[in-house]
C-alpha cells in the first residue's frame, strides 16, 4: 500500500439499552459459551424471559454482544447477574457499561446495596465493588449441594 494511503478501522458503535423480549434469542446464544465453560449458570428460555425485565444488553449492528441483569431482592439488596460479553467484544468497556446500567437502575430505585457473585473480582473491584461494606459487613456463603 502506498504511503499516501492509510486505512482507518472504525470502532463499532456499541449501544447499551434495556433488554426487550426480542433479545431473548440473542441473549441465549450469547451465554451458551459461558455456560459451556461453567462461567455462568444455564438459563432456560423462561428464565431468560424473566431476566429481560431487569436486564440490559449491549448491541452492535443488531447483534447482542453483552448482557447483565439487576435482580432486585428487596429495597436493601440487589444483585448484578449473568454478566457476559462476547469474546470478540471484550476489553472495549462493554462489561463496565452494563454494570453501570445495573447500578444506575439500583440508584433510581433507591436500593441500598448491590452485590455481585463472581470469579473475576478484579473486574468488579475496578467498577467500585469491594469485599466489605462500610462497617465491615461481609457476605459469607455455604453450599448445600454437590457440584454437578
């Protein structure tokens, strides 16, 4: 290529918006590899439809490339659930934008605390999450079933 010619790659336009019923199929396809690698729990179509009302998608060219849901348990507590971003679109800030959308919804609804159960704590720590809350409150877990 002659020096006078340059090629600029255009970054894709990424839209983060509330999920709709039309997104269920795309979300299902998106989470499949994460389920296969045991990074996310499997979700039935009915479960995905339930998550839609509290979920957000990241979309590029009408393709769902990211998803997260904010499950609200009470006025005190909500959880960021099922966060995933297509491997082709990771490291573009999509995960952070999805978490910010979930936290924003929690703030709108005056939820006191938002938690995330994750194996990638560095990511969530970079989003402002921590292992303890003011007053050194911590979440502790006990598993009551054997691993599948």
